[in-house]
C-alpha cells in the first residue's frame, strides 16, 4: 500500500484541495494522512525535508506533488 501525506495550512485553497483529493484517492490502495499546519506546526520541517515548497501538497512515497498555490512554506512558517 502506498503512503501519502496531504499537507495544508487551512486556507480556502487548501481546504478545497483536501476535499477534492480525498474524493479521488482510493483509500484501499493509499494510506493517507492529513497534516494541518495550524494544528501541527511542528511538522513544517518534516514537510520541507520532503520537498514541499508550498501548500496544499501531497507527498506520495516521498515524492511531493504541489496541487495548487495556497501559500508558500515561508508564509506558513510566518503565520
């Protein structure tokens, strides 16, 4: 089973992308974890280490995919 982490900051672009992505991903084939930086700011460094440059982003088996531009990681870190 593939492992995926959906990172977002809670902005409207991110929330829409989360709803859309969760509707498309087959949960029987992909183990998806959702990380909201407003609730888990300690995971920002983890996302950056995985190659996330902006949110929303989906990291699948270590490969980042930037879905749409909601906020840069600098904006996320600076609130």
